[in-house]
């Protein structure tokens, strides 16, 4: 069976993507939770050592298939799409598939201001912080506007509840952005709020969120705005 090594569900946006993809697609896998701890990325941390045992990058997520490790979320998504073609994880139309890959790659390498100012924290209500970030950080407003434009165009073009009609890698890839928009209360148009709500209602996403809320961990390194839960 596939094994997926992940970090804390409350904080690990990168882990969320392949976990939601597997869960929502109905692909069986074993979850291996490696909790972050106080200083997860220091060379001697228990987190770092545990992940280095399966991946030379020392970061999550890592997918292991019969001893073969795949790391990086895009590589994991592509591997799963090839291994399970019947699941149709990418859109079937060639142009739609290319567009889906393009927006996932844009998410993978971009939106640095939003990532930095609004780290994923599903359990928290940081709407007051979000209001200050929105007021003071033009780069965050620019990132969100690009996301709003992208999602609006896709929802209108493919005329479905999700970005490319039915569930795809793209929806799993943007699920952490939906978490950020909710946690920080960032202002977006009603159609975008509707999409966020539909993503949150997906069984795979809801399962992740429910488990994130149940963790009860407080990782100081991932809490720039709070001193306690």
C-alpha cells in the first residue's frame, strides 16, 4: 500500500495537497504523521531525522510506493495521475489539462506574499490579523487578486462547481489557499466564497480539516500571531 508522510494537518499546507488528492479520489494509502515539534527543520530534530530516513530532502510530504520515494507535491500528483489513470486526476481535455498544470505550477512557485503573511492555520481565527495584513501589505492584495481572477475565469469557462468542472489535482492544490482565505477573513467576491465553501465541503477536505481541529498541537514556529491556542 502507498504510504504518505505528512506533517501536522493544522499547519502543513504542502502535506494537505496530496493527502486530499488521495482521499478525495478514493485511493487507499497509509498515513504516516511526523509531527513538527519545536524546531522541525533543524538538522538534529526528530522530525528532520524521521523524514530523512525516507527522503533526501528531509521535508514533507513524501509518497512511498513499495520502497520508492516521491517527494515534491507536483511530482507526487503526476505520479498518482500516471499510476491511477482511471481516477482522471487531471482533466481529460488536452487544453484543460495544460491549463490545470499551468495553474498548479503557478501555485507551486508563486504567491509568496500570501504564503509568508498568512501561513496556514486551520484551527485559528485570525480575521483581525488578516484585516491588518490586507490594509498594510499590497503584495498580499495582489496575490489574492490574481487568485480571484484565475478562479473566476476557470469557474466561468468550465461551468462546474470546481475549477475544471469535476474534482481534479487543481482543487487539491488550491485547498490550502481556501484555508488561508477563511482563517484570515480576506475579502473576496461572493462567487469565490462559494467555491471556497464547496471545496471545504468535499469529503477529503472536510476530513483533513476535522483532523486538523482535533490535533491540539501548538507549534511556535508556525504561530507568528499567537502565543497560545
